[in-house]
C-alpha cells in the first residue's frame, strides 16, 4: 500500500482537504436558504448551477492548464474557490449564490482535471487500479468528513464558511510545494452520447438516471433531513452516512457483477434503490432509521454509475474505453443538472419526502428500461466481461486512470 501511494501522497492529501472544505457547502447553503424562506425552486437552481459549471469546466479548463501549467492552474482554481466560499457571508441572495456555485463548479472541474491527469502520469501501470481506489477513498472520505462542519455555528454564522476557506487554502500547500514533475495533460475526450447509446443503451440510461438521482440528493438531501425532524448534527450525520455507504457497497456489488450477467446486477441494484426510496417515503421514522436508510440508499445508488461504466466497457475495444467513459461522465452531468429542479417540483407536491418520490420515480423508469434491454439484447457471458473498476463521477479525465482503458 505504502509503495503504491507514496509517489502521489501529496495529491491524495490535497483532494481530501478540498473535498472536506467544499463537500458540505451544498447542504449548508440549502439549509440557509430554506431557513430564510427562499423558494425551493431557487434552492434547486443552486445545485443545477454547480453541476453546470462542473460540466462546462471539465470541457474547457484544459486550455488554462496547458497555458500556465498544472501547479499555477491548480493554485488559481483553489484560490478562487476559497474566495467564493467566503463571499456567501457577505450577502444572502439566491441569484448571487447561484453565480458563485457556477464558478465553484468550474473551479472544481479544474481541480479534478489537474489532479487526475497528475495521478495518471505518476501511477505505474501495474498499480493504476490501486491508485484509483485510493483516490476514490480520499475523495469520498473527505466529502463524508466535511459534512460535520455543518455543526460549526459558534456565535457567527460565517464560521463554517471560514472553515471551508481555511481548508481550501491549506489544500494548495501540498501541491504548490511538491517536487513531482508536472505531467503532460491527459487526453480525456468523450464519445458522443448518441454513439454511446447505440453501443450501450443501458449504460447511457443508467448514467443519466444516476445523475438525476444523486444531483437531486446532493442539492436537497439536507432539506429533506431537516423536513423529517433532524437537527443540524443529525443532518451532518445523515449526509455523511449516505456518502460512506456509497463507498462501502461498491466493491461487493462490483465483485458480483464480475461473476454474473452484469445487467442483472444493475437491475437488482436499481430494485434495491427503488425499494429503499419506497421505505423512506412510506415507513421510515426516527433519527436512527433515517440514518440507516440513508446509508443503504448511498450504498446502492452510488454503485450504479461504475456498474454502468463497466457494462458499457464490455461492449467496447480497449482503445474506445477512455472516450466512452468520458461520455458517460458527461451523461451523468446532464442528469445532475436536471435532477435538482425536478426534485424541487416533487418536494413542492409531496413535502420533504418528495425528494425520494422523485428518486424512486427515476429508479422505476430506468428499471423498466433495463428489464426491456434484458429481453431484447443477448447477455455477454460472464467469462468475457471486463473486470469491474470503480470510477468516480468527476470529469472525463478520470477515465484515463482506469487500467482497463489503457490496456490494448
């Protein structure tokens, strides 16, 4: 383990700190706008703005990096993110905050592209999968740990925002002081979604549906938790439990998908997602039941995206996998842009639990599509399936880190 992560340890420390400093901003801002009586539609638009910035940034920031280099670009992106985190304390205005969230999404895309291309350059081919796994752990562990900054109120409402800015600013140091040589920018182009759909309809449909479900959850999960009676500490624990659960079940579900028809594993994972949504809407009451249901929801819903990537890769040659995985990230991003606004519409009709009515609706729709695909398309034998590899839903550049995508 030490041998694998030692060359990239500064990069893993940086992504942990960035996710810890930024991962709780979405629920914090949602809660503050809700407390101020802001329309749920505007709260949803905040998350849509972030994912729009993330998608646009993932397609364009390479020009900035090529012009000034990885270290300077990384420093600029994180510095701007740190500054915007403090701007929320100046004035509560949904329009201003939406613009800031768009800028933050753009900056986060720059961070991901810088770090992921660097990791790809430094990771030996034989340990590329292990480095990707450690990157995933650092990313989601930072995001889960950062949720507890929601509890930092003190006597000033700006304390959590100050904490976010401090962590983001400190995250610059491991990269700014690193002696790692700057890499060549990884080529993470993306296959057109129409071509991807022709190759793997279920892969594309699953990526879009997952984006809608998780985009809505990230933007509105804290509002749901508040609406079902959780206090601030409980909301932080609920969000953290969901993210932690999302990491915990990816390995066992991936292992099962290597043994059986991967489409069946996807179908049963969607069934489990739908089932937990039904339980949350109709039966889950009390603090501990909400926490447990959140962890299980994260476990099954977070696994859907890498399962869809693996299923798509089963239909591709090695040289196509990088562009295909990049295309699936963009498909996920399109879903994440639409999800928060649709989630708000359901919450306006059904109340706080309407979030999971919407997520369950998405799961039911993609489940029907998956069952249809089982009937009309022949399975790929399990022995011919490519090994499952967990991939985060960041930018198309992360696809270059997948060892399966670079085998030929």
